[in-house]
């Protein structure tokens, strides 16, 4: 598992001038709802005390640490002690959230009124005074069942934040010529808590050669044969691909050092094919499916984005070029009148062959068409081609500008069930208002051509992750609806 398991410690708090019993009974109701609705999430109830003071805060902190909690949910059962509860968040080393109890009944507004609605305001004020990052849900006051839902929504955010703090990105070689778009200022990675190890392609080639004849190669070849089935169009190179896969896995194990999680920024050209004798696309897709994202063209922030998507969705992701427009005749024949999208809402996402077999409607492992235009076909084998499976997707990216400022974008849409008629790992994508998003976010904010793709709609979670790790909200772009102008959009256009 190349991602953390989250254990959320729930600590209830109480203002000493309110009945402690309110926080006790409301915490019990919250935990009951959590157990009934989200038994798959590890949620721990701190039983040692209701936090009313700094001493209680220390006791609760020690208890949740001892229990192995790596995320914290502070639950305002009533107004709450603004100092003790924010000190708890300050001294807890991990992601935290604040959530508050709603009043239960109009018949209990005398001794049963908790005022947590008010207490959340003071909590947020004190968090800001202490420069403490905390996740606060869109509407953070609710019933036990609603608060359980909020904690469940916090879980993937917490998982991503924890994962980034223990991540190392391993890169091989500089960006290829004419790929300055994949520039990677290093300082923002350190600011995020991410380590980076950049290696020479020659180091990788040496390691690959040392794996010649590795006894594990036949078992990897057998896995590949079973996965590819009839799509195994180049069986003669499977042993080389298996050798390369083992090289990368051993490199990860030998080089991750004190970090727990790894992503790879790899390279496939211009010299890779002629020296290694193949392209690494299929291997990259296999590692990504196993939870170790591998980006193309040494795209370090692409690898980082893929890793975030993997951890949030707990599923395979891919990295694609925002590649080409859908031809007008193809739109008219296959999309117009069948799907609720304009021509400008559609585009084709493509990469040579890095998308995992499990995310393709069909696949063939064969040669790479673009490279084969200028090289012998036999050194371009190893790409995985097929149309990407139709369904909901989220297109997103976290990126640093040249002056080391973080920005991001998130856009939800779908892959249409439309034959691409083309090559590579490719799909026909539709994102509402994509034309405007393309111009006023992707172009205007100088994003590179690579975008990470998570399968499913994960926009809400990704947006919260980007906020939590420090991306300014004004720098998180999204595909705005028609009646919401971008700052650079001409209102008369």
C-alpha cells in the first residue's frame, strides 16, 4: 500500500459554563452514527475526558496519540473552550477538522441548548490567531448523522495531507527538449513536506543492466501475459519490460529512505528507446495501477498530482495531454444531440500508452506510433493503446509557477462512450464550459499540457486538499458556469 491508513480521533469539547452532559450525549450519538454509516473508516472515540481546560487538552492529546490516531476531529458538543480546543489542534501533529453539534429539538432550548453554532465562530477565529490549518466543512454544524458524514468527507482529505508529508518523488533525468512546460521548481515541494530525489538516466540504465537475468522476471512476464491477453501484440519484449519493472520497484525500495510513500517522474525519450530498446509506457501503467504513480517526461508536478489523486480516490489514476480538439464531423456524428455538450465542451485526452489496462475499454501492447515515425519500430515497442473507459472523471493539477507559487485547477466531467478512431491511451472527454476553462484557466494561468485524471467525481475533496495544503483559493481554478465570468473574460464577448 503506497498510501497511509487514516485513523481519526474524535475529541469532544465543552465550555465549563455549559452542561458537560451535552457533549457526552452528543458524542455518543455521533459515534453511533459513525459506526452505523461508516464502519469502513477507522474512527476512535476519545473516552478519557470531555475537554474543558488545558489540562484536559493534554490528557486527550496523549490518549489519541497512544491510540495511534493520525487525524483529529474536534467536536463541539456545545459552545466549546476556544483556547483549549485550538491548543489541541496546535499540538496534534497531523490533519485536523472542526465540527459542531446542531440543537436537537425546540423542546430542549433551556438546559439542552448548546450554542455550538456560536462556538464554531470563536474556534475559527482562534485557529487563525494561532496560524493553525484545519478543515472546516462547508456547513460545519449538524446532527449526529450529518456530522458523521462530515467526518467521512474529511477522511480522504486527511489521507492526502498525511501522505504528502511522507512522500518522496524520484525523478530520472532532466525534462526532454521543448518540455520546459513541465518545469519543476523544487522549493514548493519542500514547503509541502515532499522530498525529491533527482537521478541521471545513466544511473537508471546501469541499474536496469544489473537486473539482466533476474530470477523474478518470468513471474512478472506471466502477470503481463495474463493482463494483456489477446492484446499482447509484442510478446518478444515482455522480458525486457519485466526487467525494467523490477528495476523501478527495487529502486523505490532502495531509495525511499525515511519516507513511506513514493511517486516517480520518468522519461521515455529522446534517448530512452534506442538505449533500453523499448518504451516504458506499459510498465508505467502497471506501477500506477499498483499505487505507485509514474508520470511521463519527468513531469514532477504531474507525478505529485497523480499521487494526490491516487490517495484521494484510492484508485488508479492517469496522466494525459489535454491533447486535441474533437473534429467537427465526429462531433456531429457521435456527440451532437446524444449528449448535453457543445462542441467546445469536448476535447481528446491522450498519452502514448501510460493508462492502466483496468481503465481502458480494450487494450493492445504494441509500438509507439509517434516515435516510430523517426525511429525503427522495434525500439518503440512497449506502449499500451486503447480507448479510455467511459464514465465520470476529474481533471486536475497542482503546479508551481516559475516564481515558486502554488496554484491548482479542478474540473469535473466525463469520458464519453465514443470511439476515438485514434491511437495511444486516449478518450473523448466532455467538461461543461471547457472552452472557457481552457482559455481563462489553463492558458491564462500558464498551465502545462499534462493533466492528472482521477476516475469518478472527486472535485469537492481535491478542492479541500488544495486549500488545506496552502494553495490560495483564488489560485484554484475550476470550470465556471456560464453566468460566472472569469476575471480575464471579456463580458461583451
